[in-house]
């Protein structure tokens, strides 16, 4: 949730939403040998890896991108996961071993999107930003953020969500997990593009009902 008096006034066109798999040891997460170490500081990625590959060891992996890649080359971990969007923006797309499709690993809410925050009453700045706002991305991010807000989520919570638009129709998928990856709840919605926030909130309520607080 944003502090009172602030709002997201502009959302730039979204980059690739996928997670990137980086490893000198295997071509994909599925091909990592049993017992291999996957380094990540994201609770979402930790939980999803543990759910997909409970035979792997998940280790904390902190630092900026350069630090993490150095640790990877030094053998601190056999693989790591980063956002494709971030690596592309840093000019490091060539370091990606494989891209993980959202069907296999649902990304974080608003992954790949850049939002501009302003004062809610600053009409002049909002007018200046208006030409930069990407309508499709803005609608999708609004749905995802509504899902996250209803769950009262944070970066300390394993939550994933992704909205997509196709011919004026929106599809939304949401997921919550326990940190150990042993329990996962998913749901999906489809509706009109303008109904995104309502869809996100409704999906969150369903998952809360199924999983409990």
C-alpha cells in the first residue's frame, strides 16, 4: 500500500515478466542434479524452487547482480534466479542460461514493470507523465497490485501474480505458498480489462479462504 497522498501516476511498458535461470552446472532448473544448491534471497523463488524441486538445497544469495554472478562463478551456489527484465536492462541478457515460463514459475507481482509515483494532488506532474503511461501494462499492474494488497503481502511473503490482456479480455493468475514450498494455492480469473482490480481482490479472497490467515 502507498502512503496516503501518493499514487502511481504512470506505468511504463512492461519488459519480459519471466524469471531467468543462471547456472554453469545445468541448462535448466529441471536438469540440475539432485542436491544442487540454488541461491536466491527471494522468498517467492525459494518457495517455488522447493515446490518444483524438493531435492535441491536452497541457500541465501544476497547482493547486487554483479555480486550474485561473482558468487555463482565462485561456486557458492550451482544456480541462481533473477528477473529477465533486470538483466536485459543491465545489458546482461547474455548471462541467462534459460528463461522460465510463467506456467512453470509464476512471477512476482508487477515484475518487469516500472512505475512512477507522484503526489495525488500534483496534476501538473501527472499531465506531464500521461504520454508515457502504457495503458495495457497499467491495467495489468493494477490487477496484480490489488491482489497483493488484499493479501496484505510484502517482500517477506511468498506471493506470485500475473495479469495479461488479449483482445480486451484480461486473464489473471495468483499463487500463495508456504516458505517451505510444501503447500501452494493457486487460482485464476478472466474478465473485462477494466475489471482487473476487482478480479485481483476476488482471487485473493478465495485464496485466503482456502489457505487461512
